[in-house]
C-alpha cells in the first residue's frame, strides 16, 4: 500500500482498518444507564476498568439515583470506592456530580458537552464518553492511547487532548467518533504500546509514518509511578489526592 500523504486520507484508511480489526468494540465500563456510566468514568481515572467494574455494582446498589448519591454519607462512600485510588477526591467529585445533576438538571444526565463539563470531576473526555456510549451522540474521547496513536499516525502534532480532539473531529464522521476512539484505545492496548510498539505485527504499518521508528523510551520515575498506580490502584489511595478530571 502506498503511504497516504494527507492526514484526512490517513484517518480514512486507519478508520477502515481498525473497524475491520475490532468490529464489535465496546466501552469496557459496565453500566445500566448514563448516570452509572458517568460515575464509573469518574472512578476510572488512574484505575483499571476491571477494578472499577468490581466497585460499581456495590456503589449503584447502594446509591441507584443521583438523589441517593447526593445524600450519601462521605465516609461510607469513600469506603465503597477506596480500592479505585484517589478515593477522597473521587468521592468529592461523585457527591458534587450528583448534587449538580439534582440542582441544575432535574436529576438527569445532560447530553450537551457544555453542560456535562459543568459537573464536578467531569472534563471533555468523560463528557465525550457519556455522549458517545450512553447517548449514541457524536463524541471523541481523547485519552493517552488516542493521543499517542494520533501523533504516531501523524493525524495531529498536538499534545493537548482538547486540541487533539478538535483536530480529529472533522476527520471522522460524527456518528463514528466514539467507536473510532474505542478502536484506537484497543489498538494502543494490544499493539501500539507506549514504550514498545509492535510495528511488525501492526495492520497499519504500511501506512504509518512512525512504523519502525519508535525506540523504546527509558522508563522515567513518573512513568513508573503511573504504571504502579494503574496496576495496583489501591496503592495510589495513599498518595496526596489530586482532583481527577477526565
Ligand atoms: S506501525 Fe507501529 S507506530 Fe504505527 S500504529 Fe502500528 S504499532 Fe503504532
């Protein structure tokens, strides 16, 4: 395959190839409605989806509605979500999110991104997850995988997630944006690893401008810390909490 020159052409080729490779891609966070997905996505900051999926059934059994969650006892809530790490900040976000849903949105999760990002603990990434997964609306969440792959594939040179999102949006049909993000995430996890991309096994290698050029980066102290937080989320519970905003 000749290497496509323009970013739009590359985006089209990548989108088609990843759709073939991961046809049934789905959000890994278990949920029964938009409220539960919103809560699960807040909890997933610096935590594995598997761990979040162990916690959310208990959380939403105890607090099934925004009204229940808004009235939760903070100590009890912290205990339930403790194993996801950063539990004090996350409890504060969950309480604030639920209270804001009650106060400003009639207890319903709003669909507009401008409204979603007014909820405590909710940034554009979480807002776009909720829009695309729970509501089937256009939304392209940019996490670390989406940002890294987009740069390696030279769809963008931006490093700021919001700028990446705004640059990718016009390259992807609105109803495909959520699935495109999920497929990039899947490919980032399975093949295009941050430190050691497996270009020899990658279906995108023939058209990827970075194929074979990424040298394994030495692990920095920060990366090691992040990795530990991801793989042993309980350990991060003892660090100074910073407000997770996804
Ligand atoms: S060819 Fe290599 S750098 Fe390019 S997307 Fe595939 S794994 Fe990543």
